[in-house]
């Protein structure tokens, strides 16, 4: 006599997923001191945008600010580098 397949009755029901409700974004309250350089100050102010974003949105702001600061530093270096005429006597 062959056995017919039966439904498994010993399979436990899946547990409910625990609910997770993260806290809303909140400002860190970090003071940003002006540098007297408009480009750098604008980038530092941009950092304040993360105060209103969830953590997964911070990376985009940080990368944007990092690139902006690199551009500002490059511009400062380009403006302060000596020209070839400065080496002529």
C-alpha cells in the first residue's frame, strides 16, 4: 500500500515582524562659525540640511558639501599660486 502525501501540521506559524518606528529627524544643534569665505560658509550652511533628513539622506548632503569644499579650496589654490612672471628678476 502506498502512502499519500499529507499536509505538514508541525510547521510553526511565522512570528510577527516587530514594529519599528524611528524617531523623526532632529537638529543636532551644532553651531557653525562663519569663515569669512562666502563659498565655504555656503557649504557649511548646507550641512544644516541633514538636521531635517533621515540618516539615509545624510550621505548625499555630505558628498555634496565635500565636493563643494574641494572646489572652494581648488579655487583658493588657483588664485594664490604664483604666476610665471613672479619668478622673473
